[in-house]
C-alpha cells in the first residue's frame, strides 16, 4: 500500500534528513518507523500525503507514484493522525470528527451516523462527548478524537504521527491496547512513527529502525531481537529495552 524506494529529502542543510530511505507497508499491516526525535519521522509521513515533496527516489501509494497524484484527492484516501492530535480548538468533538466527510459533501444524517459510530469505537459516546470542545477533554481523549477523525471517511491507509506520545504511561498503555483492538477489527494499512522502541515493538507487525536518514533494519520484532543487522541496531535495542538479548 505504501512503498519508499531510496527516498531523499533535505531542507537545504549539508546532510539530508532522509538519505536513501526504503521500506514498504502491505495491506492490513502496521509498520512502525522508529528513531530518535529529529531523525525525520514526521518528514517521512508528510511525503506520503504530499504535505512535503521528496527530492529523489520514489514514494508510492496504492501502487502509484505520489508525484502524479492530486494532493487533495490523495489525502482523502489517507487518514492522518497528527502529533499532539491537532484538533480544531473552536469546533466541537463531533465537528472535528466530521471534518473530512463534510469536505466530501456527505449528507448531514450520514455524517452524524458516522461520527456516532466512531466516537463509540474510541469509547467517547457522542451523547456525552460530542458537543464538547477539545479543551474540555483530557490529553488521551483528544488523541482518541484524533484517531476517530482520521478514520471518518474510512480510508484504507492510516498515517499516525506519535499518536500516543503526549500521554502519561498508564493512558498510553491503555491506548496501545485499544489500538491493537481497532487494528484487528479495521484491517487498515498503518504507517506509524514513534521515538519509542517499546511502542514500536508492541504495535508494529514489522518495525523499521531509522538512523541517519536510512532504515538500518526492517523486520518483525522477533527478527530484530534475534539478529540485529548491525552495531547501531544492537545498541539501540539494548539501550531502549534493557534486559533484551544483547
Ligand atoms: N519545514 C522544515 N524546514 C526546515 N527544516 C525542517 C523542516 N521540517 C523539519 N525540519 C528538520 O528536519 C529534521 C527532521 O524533522 P522531523 O521530521 O520533524 O523529525 P522527527 O519527526 O523524527 O522528530 C529536523 O532537524 C528538523 O529541524
Ligand atoms: Mg515528529
């Protein structure tokens, strides 16, 4: 569903942020892209929905090069969960969830039915939460609304940028469990980025470890633990997961 082939992107500095990045995400699969803050994760996601354009290499979605696609039409087929949820502060929870269906011209009754269904899915029943503003929610609740909003038009692909990053450890753990449950039910292709290897291993069917603009290793958590591709991966794993095999 998503494929990066030797992708380069620089913002004009000496060393490109992405420097030969390659990976793919299959239908129904979650790929977690993991690496430290500033390593280019958000940049990589924005190349998929054309909030940014790459300098060279190929970014393919649904089998086609994104550079040949109309950005607006492309974004309708890609759900995007933005870092820190990114809700519209003056809109109610329901209005936030219905943003994309409204753009797509859905009838009011269809929009309402969809937002009720999704708010139930993320455990924020519309009757209780639908009319609230984002500031009247906890951080975890805002992130759930961000997930509901991304799912609103039922896109086959979801891009998730540190979706559970702003949460305390307990809320985070519970959101991760819910994510695994949604994932089983919804069967979406998900490209999720995180700086947290533990989270990547919990949520990703496969994990790509980023360093200096490249994926140093891509594989299932089990494969990475059993056979780290190089010293960088070995050290990253042992720093982030103390107690894992050396
Ligand atoms: N629009 C931009 N203009 C210039 N530099 C940018 C821009 N966006 C990101 N960068 C730089 O690119 C690097 C990667 O940023 P980002 O993709 O946001 O990292 P991450 O999401 O992994 O924390 C950082 O050094 C950041 O300062
Ligand atoms: Mg980021």
